[in-house]
């Protein structure tokens, strides 16, 4: 690393330490460096930052202030700016009712959670109500048919995100409501039952021509409707269409389908007695009115749905809710497509819906990303209508600010090699900080044998390195026997993590990495004092989530650097 950058890190560390009673925070220093060096990636500097922060924090406050003065470090404080959501039309306290309308054919992912989190946040801000409405009226499609476990997962994910709904309903439980409005629309001549062959109808539609069914009188439409309900038509032989502008410039908005026939398809909550099922635009539009929804948040790709549904509202003399169309949010390097994930889980490519390569809320949660981080990310992008791809570095930076102050520190050594230290400077119980900003410590018993990372050892042959928190050792040109080389902390000296080679102090450790590969090694036994689900930091390795504890081993999932 170039000396200029090291010097800049040192200055940021001094400044942050002085502003926080002598204790710098790694994440704050990283943020300062990244703001000045935009082309850098956190993983390129995080190890150096951690080392420098450790050195700076060991200096007395008076010494820190002295060095800062010599280097001309500015100590002006900066007010932290939190992302705030912009105001939207007709936003009034107590009068905002929003909803999430997921299809329970898969769990949430970061992309579709945007609309749901925004819906909750705006309702919360105005002391309004947030409704979870399952759009579960397509039992025929293998990909889109609802599954019971996904109802449970969606509600679980929402609650974990801190977006607990005030009301939970299923569209499949409201079929009779949709039938009533379908009858009204048919009777008033604003909808019709179409029995045309689908290809013939599309040809007429594309030519801006009405099909013969469109102009039948309401009595004939109602009679056909009753036949649909009685099961006299087979699938594909009849469906209800809403009359729109047959000459509309967009063919997709010409007489859109509202209800169709589906027979002998299993549904997790509804019997096969129902053969007429509403499509999304119809059921969703009806329920938004019936539930008094005032504001709808949806991706801009669904803007055509908004236009289609307005025809329905005009016919029924309803006022359409305020609608906010936002862009799509993706996570670079993560799979978000529900159909792609389903295909991968079936083929064995993915180990499940929480595979670390996925962008599902369940996968992010298992990796150790916090609900506050996801909410802050959504707030940052807000209701902008441009699509955005979030880098893992950006997402990790938000999460790091949340977990850093709570995550206890431990040592983990992958690819361990055993070394011996001649005339060690310390033996017996030694105390190491559990966290650099707290007085708590952890204890390990050391002797003259240690485990360190193979690369750390081989790349420093012939040099002096520091065992973090312990002392310095001289690495031999050949062999595995090192020599004690004093206690003085030298800024330029490489600092490595380590473990005592004592069975009673260490356990087997496996870390699931973002690419679904595992890194195996050893970690200190102190980790077993953590609860499963806790996020900790393996020093010089990264933040990890404690996934599963065993008697003499533990499994972890990598979160980020």
C-alpha cells in the first residue's frame, strides 16, 4: 500500500479517535477514506485500517492530539445525515393506508421488498395502517401457484424487517366479493364474457377490432357468467374482460382479462369447488378500494397495471389511490429472480432459498445482514423511478455501521500451520479485548506453540511480525521455529491473528462464503459463548454470523469485511 494512503488512514484514525474520547472506530475511518478515494474497494484497505486504528487507540489522548496538530488534522465535527423519505401527495397523519400484495409463490427478495418496506414506512410515518394482502388467486401455474410455506415465510420476513402488518388477508378468501363486482360490471355493460378462441381474439385486438362477444347485451353476458360459475365452460373457453379503449395505442390495455376458469387445481386454502378465479388487476383493484387503501407503491414496470385498473375505478365511480412508481432495485452478484431461484433449488444448483448466492431476505438474514440495514438501503433509494444496482460494498457499508459496535471480536485461522516460539515473552492466561470500544475481555491460555495462517507465515519468512495483542516474533527463513522479538508495537510491522495450539482453547470452524464455498479452520473456543444468530467479527477476516454451535465445533456464515 502506498505511503500517502497509509498516512491518510492515520490522519482519519487520529481525527476519529480524538472526537470519540481517544477511541477510533474502524467503520468511521473506512467511511472517511472511501469518501476521498472513490476507486478503492473496502476489502483493499480494511486490514490496514484495522491495524492503524488499533495502534492509534493505544496512544494516550494527549499524544493523539499532539500528532493531529503536527499533521494539521481538522477536528471540525460533521453532522450525520440520515436518509429521509420525501413527501408524497395527500400524505396526512392518520389518513395513510398502504398495502403489500405479494404472491406467495416464493419468499421476499431485496428487489420486491422495496415496495413493501416503503409501504410500511410511509404508513408508520403518518400513524396510518399497513396491510398485508396475499395475491394468491393463480393455483394453476406451476411457477406462480401459492405454497403454504411461503405465506409463513413472507409474514416472518416482514416481521423480522420490522414491518409488522396491521391486517393480514388472503385474496383467495374473498372470491365471493370479486364475483359480486363482476356481476355488477357485466350487468352495467362495462365488462363482457368472451368465448372467442384466444388466437382469434388477439388478432382482432391487434387490428383494433372488437370481438363478437363484446357487443352482446348485458342479459346474455350475465347468462354466460352464470355458466362460468356453474362449471359449464372448460378452461380457456370463457373469460371476463373489462371494456377499455379498443383503439388504445398499447394492445396490452385493450379489454384486459379480469376473471378466468381454472378447474381441478389444488390451492393451500381454497377447495376445488371454485372454478372462476380473478386475475391480479381485478382482485387487487377491488381490494384496494374495499380496504380503503390511500397510497400504492409499485415498481414502474407495473405502471400499465395502474392504467388498466383505473378503468375499473371509473366504471364503479371510485377514486383511485395515490400511486408511486419506483425503479427496480437489484443487488450486484446476487440472484433475485424467483423463477431462476426455484429452478436452481430444484436442480440442486442452490442449496435452498437461503443459499448465500441469493438476494432473498432469508439468505441475507442468514448471512448476518440486519433488518435496519435493509430498511436504510430502501430509504436511501426511496421512491426514485430509476432502476439501481446496489453494490455489495455499498450494502455492506450500511450494515457494518450497525453491527460493528456490537460484534465481539475473535480469532479464526483458516489454512492453519503450527509454529513454535523460542523463549516466548508471555505464557499462561492472557486477556484480549472482546471489543475495542468496551472494557470487556476474553481469555486464552498460551504456551510456546501457535497456529497462524499459512500465507501469513510463508509471506513473512525472514521478517518480524506481531501476533495481535501478544508480542513480536521473528519468522525463520526455513523451518517452523520462531523467536520472541520484543513487545514494542511498530506501525509498519505486519500484524497477524493467531490461536494457541491447545486443544482446550480451540474448536473446528467452518465459514460459508458468499460463493457457497466453505473455508475451514480453527477458531477460539470462546466463540461458543455467543448465541446462534449473533454477528461477530473474526479479526482480519471479516464479520460472520454464528449459524450453528456444536460441542467442539461451530459453523458460521460470512457477512462481509
